[in-house]
């Protein structure tokens, strides 16, 4: 007899490729003496709202390190899904389908946590999930940080070298009269599994923003952002002492 699938509430997926362009082996780069990915794994395990915390990686070293911390790494990601052309939706669905096929586990919700956002806390993961629960009409919740400079005031350089307002209709407006713009920070993404299967993207459908303060929404993509994250960590520790 085939095993009846176990219906669980939520899986947490941490995508972590071995290759990176701007910071070599970024997910294992040291932040205050710890590999970057460690902060995300620890927050995911601490939050207690994820039935499974797994790392999706193509890199054996990252996989071994993640297992040591307590995350599941049941397989190494296929090289096609570790390429720059692979979408996050493909990576998420690949992990979920592996659990369905090999562990007979199905999930009502999914939470994606990018290692490049090390300053998000376990409380952020919990709060974003509550937001999804409070909005039954929502397909997903996306963590964002308010833009410090309104994009509506942006200028662009034309081919002749002159500069022009990108959106002339916004350039003379006061900040308070402009739309509320925000940046996705990669810290937390919650989705209903039924919605993710239907939309097959981390964007689209009905999305609700989970606003985070800038000191927790840092997205590490360049070396200077890694240094800034370390500065913020030191400041946070100083407040806690």
C-alpha cells in the first residue's frame, strides 16, 4: 500500500547557490565572523512556524554546513536550477515536489527566505505569516522596505548626454503627494501553495506588502552592503548589551 501523504502547514525554503557574481561564494562569505547563510537558517529554525526548514543548493559545502546547523538538505539542486536563468518559483516548486514525491509530505503554505537578507529576525517570519492569515484574499506576502528616495524623482541620461526627468508627471510633486514606493528586500516571502502552483511566480496575483525597517531589510548584493550589514549588527548588539 502506498503511504498516505502527510499534510503539513508550511515549508521554509532557503535558496543558496554556490556561485555568485559580485561577492565570491556570497552565501558563505563571513558576516561578523559567521557565514552569511547562517543568519537565515538560525532565524528559520527559531521562528517555530515552519514544519520543515530546508536549504536548496547545488553546493556540497553549503549543504554540509546547513545540515550541521539543523536544516534539511535532502538533495543537491540540479545545475539547470542553479543557473542565472532559473526563476525562484522553479526552485521553490522543485523543492516542494521533491518532498511530495520522496517524503510523502504536502504543504499548505511556503516561505522563501533568501540568505542575502541576514538581518531579518524570526519575529519577521512570524509577523509576515500572520499577515497572510489576516488577508484570506491574498496569494502571497512579500517583504519590502520603503524607498528612501522617491523613484518618481529619478532622472535619466539620454543618448545625446542630456539629463531629463524619467517621469515628468511626478518630478515637481511633494513627497507626500507621491505614491508609496517600496523595494523588495528578499527577507521573507510567504505564499499559499495553491497560488504558487497557479501563478508559478513569486510575483502576481494578490500580494500584500510586509513592511520592514531599513536596518532589518538590508539585501546584501555588493561588498559595501556586506560591510553595512556588519555595522548594523554591531549597533544592534550594542543596544542589546
